[in-house]
C-alpha cells in the first residue's frame, strides 16, 4: 500500500502512548486508585488515557468536590513519577525523535514537568526544547489549550501543525485546535484520525528546501 504523505510546518507530540509506553505504570496506579474508591478498575481504565488525573477523577466521581480531585491528583502524580518500572519507548520513537531533532516540534502532555522528565528519561528519549505540561494549561485535554499553546510557542498557525496522539481525549483536543492528527497505537485506531500507525516505525520524515516537513506514513 502506498504511503500517505502529510505536510506541516511543525509537529506537536503527546507523550504517553505516543512516544512512551507507560501503560504498565498507568494501569498499576489507576487500578489501585479505583479499587480504593470502590470503582471498577476496568471501567476506570477506559477514561484515564490522555487526561490529567483530576479530570479523570471528575469523570469517575462526578459528585466529588473538585478540590478533592486536585489534592488526590497531586498524590497520584507523585506515585506515577516514582514508578518507572516498565516504561519503554514506543516502537520507532528513538529514530523518529532523532529525525525531527532539528525541526520545529513540541511536547504537549497531560503529565506535569516532573512526570514528563521521569518518563522521557526512563525511555531514553530526548526532551523537546519546547514543551507544554500540565502546569501551563488551565484545562485538560480534550480541551485544545495545550496544543494551541504549543503552536503559538513554536510560532506557527494551528492549521500548519500536525498532532501525534494515541487517546480519544488527545485526538479530540487536536481536532478542536484545528489541527490534523496522526493516531498512534491501538487506542487511536477506531477514532478516525487523519492517518493511523501502529507505532512510529511506520513514519519516514523528510524536509523540503523551504523547511516544510513531509511525513511519509505507511498506515498498514
């Protein structure tokens, strides 16, 4: 099957599930939290990916005061930051990050800066110079704020950026920002992104003379 080719001026990269496979940690921590709160862990895991912790808690415990969610989220972040057992790069992530090293790109993650540093470090991936973490936004994905901030920091219009995402909340955020979305991994497959790959081994990066980024995407 011929590759899909997408062009952009800048790339905006989610972290968990997109660059870093942290599912083992996420599932350990959130199963424990769900059980502690009398919730079905399997149902909880359906909504945790892509959101900040307090936003997940608000979905799962809609009647709980938000102040309790914020406090609980601080505990969860500390627990997740301390646990990097099983954190590994998504397939192809090291080569992909090397290929875009000199190109405009930013990390846009629901993790805070400490958690982002811990997981990117555990996966031995370079931390982008431009990054938008939980501390820098007032609303969690699926709100587009993080992606719009990333584009603004890089100095490009939303329409000229491509988002890489794995989760429903993240893909919704990219679309709400007016950006095209490359879905990565199994969670993204059913969400109709502009292109979908199993992992980052399926993407080849080229740069045109005018600086335009060309992504050759082998979807299947």
